[in-house]
């Protein structure tokens, strides 16, 4: 079992929010906005692809005209036409 799956399992068993286990919280609003909380920085950025570090996993957002509308140490907001969101 990967470290990410283990942490997710423990958080579930203890009824803890994912953030308490160090996991990213991803909220996608329609096809035009994504809010990523508890990230660990950017791994890559272009208008078609944004990669976000999440510790043991990476979040990849693919789309068109993607922009980092806001970013701080705890959260980032991606806007544009979101075509897919995947964990790799």
C-alpha cells in the first residue's frame, strides 16, 4: 500500500478530515474553477496543464486558458476551461 493510501485510510478510520492527515483537498466548481487546499507547491505550470505537489501524490489539471488566479501557502485557485483533473 502506498503512503498516500495509508494516510487516507487512517483519516477515514479515525473520522478525521483529510487535511489532518496531510492530504490535499480539491474542490472543482463546474468546469471553470478548482480550489486546491493543503498543497505543497507547484510542480509545473502552463496555460494547458497545471501540476500541484501534494506530498506523496501529484494533482494534474488539464485544460485551456488555465490561470493561477490566487495562490498562498495553503491554497491555490485555478480558473479557465478545466478538461480533466487527475492524481498521478
